[in-house]
C-alpha cells in the first residue's frame, strides 16, 4: 500500500492524518516535538469545523472532555456595551455554537480519533524533501529516507519543507502583538468578546474549569523590562482603559506572571502545492486571531484535501497531482476571502480609524450584512459582500434591505442559556 507522510502533529497535521486515514490510506505523521507545546492559540472551533470533526468522532471526545459551547461573538465598547453581536444560534448548523477548550486537549482528541492506518512518530526531525525530477517523492529524516506517494507539509509558520519545495508565504506583520493570559477562578458570559478601546483590542472567552483566556493588544516592546511593580501598573492601565474588564481585575493581577507574547501576522502562499506535496494550516496561510479562523481553516484544508483525493480514487502520481491542483484552486479562493474578512475584522477592532469605527457600527446595525458575515466566519460557506454592501457597511450609503434577513437564517428562539454554556 502506498504511504502518505504528514510532517507536523499540530491541528493541521493531525486533521490531515485523520481525514486521509479515513480514506483507508496508510498515513505516517512525523513530529519533532516529544510532547505538544502548551500555547495560547487554537482554542475555539467554529460550526463549520465542528461539522467535520463530528464525522471523525472528535466533537464527542471534546464534549466528554468538558468543552464549552459559546453562543455569541460580541464586539463591545470599552465599557462592555455590545456594538455588534453575532448570534450563532441563528446558523443553519447541527451544532450552532463555538466550542472552546485548551489546544493540547483538542490535539489529544484528534489523536484519539485517528484511524488504525495512521501512525504518529514523535522526536523525528525532517530535514528535506526527496525528489524525482520536479516531483516530491518523500522526506529525508536523520535516521533515513521515507518515500511517500504524497507529502503534507503541516510543520508551521517557519516550515522547512515549504521553503525547500520552492513555495513561499510572505508574512505581513501587524504593528502590534498580543499578550495572552490564562486567568484562574474567573467567570465571564458564554461568549467570545472583543473590546474596542483606545489602547486596542482586549478579547476574552471562557475555558473549562472556571478559567478565562484574555488577550491584550500591546506594542512590540510594551512589556519588555517591566518588573513586578511595573506589570501591576501596566495591568491597572489596561483595566482603566477598558472598564468592561473590571470583573477580571483580581484574576488578571494574579495571572500576570503566566503570560505569553504572540506576534501577529497574515500570509497566504502563492501556491499551496507542488507535484507530490501540499501545504496545510499555518504552513500555507495565517490570519489575525481576532476572528477565530486559523485552526478552523486548517481543519477545512484537511477536509478538502481528502475530498479531492477520494474523487481521484488512487495514489498514482498523476492522480495525486491532479487532485492537488484542485485542492489549491478550491482552498486558495476560500482562504483569500477568509483572510480579507479576518483582516477587516481585525482592523475594525485593533485600530481607532474613522472608517473602522463606522464599519463596526454599520455591521452591528445591519441585520442582513451582520448575518452574512456570521455565515462566512462560521465556516459554513463564504458569503461575499459586494462593493455596494461595503458602502452600506461603512454607512456611506443607506441600505433599504438592512432589516431583511438572508433566507438561511434560523428564526427559532435561541437555545436556553444553560445549553449554550455547556
């Protein structure tokens, strides 16, 4: 039986292994780390991803692990007043909610759902791809060569395989970073809340065990060199500039030492494939985390790659390469739109521009546009906004259809709060 090699055991790599293994292929996952890193990312799953993960048995495992259902994504003023509310219960989905849990727990659920035809090897460093002419035919590791009918590069932003294959994904960094905090013994409503403040984005959502993930937008060197007293003063400034965070004040001060500083950028590779190799996840694309799209796009990559390979019916080189070209066309078009949507959402929240403020208010006050944006962000399918929609969104033109809901919107009453917060 021909073999597929997946390089990287993050969400993108494990999702690819799960999807491809379910086709009956023999899949080998190679990961340089012995244990997953505990990072403050990839903790919120969108309904589109949940529909895929449900097919693989992953959502059931996450529910058993205590994952939380979040009912809304809310953009708020600094005092906590809602400015835009995306109500996930209005979506035409079997699981119309966001699902939140720790990144390592999500990785474990994916690992536990892997089919028997998938093997994961940790502590393996992949040096370079193997080639036969212009085609990738496997990978070279420290302990030997591993031939493959297909290589999936899911080895992250700094992918060695991507560069060696001649692919590039130029990164555009945002002029800010995010400081991530895990707050213990804290409670917030069951939603994904982003605050617009003079100091930039403040974002939080609950995690199991009465924990809260809090992100604070900072300048590149804002926290550099601060001692304990300096950090306390910094936290006081954050709270003063965002009164809506007042209920988290004690937890923030207690959690200042346990912080992660995250660079923020966006990227999309000019191509996601070369003959014999496909890029997946952060290896091929990046978005601002404001819209909770990064991990979800990686899961969609895996699902699409499996779909085109299933239609091909074999792992013969010409069949694989035809499938890869189809994968590239389908995913790049989707990723380009998701990237623009995420970037526009980030600009509305992270900058204090006149146009951003109008766009946020215009989206929040326009039922039609707000629901179209919700559908795209949920991963259920791209709903493109026209130039006229953009003018309505920025309140440069009145919209006579502003109160007209799209046909797909559920009109039933929302689920009870207890069910949403499960």
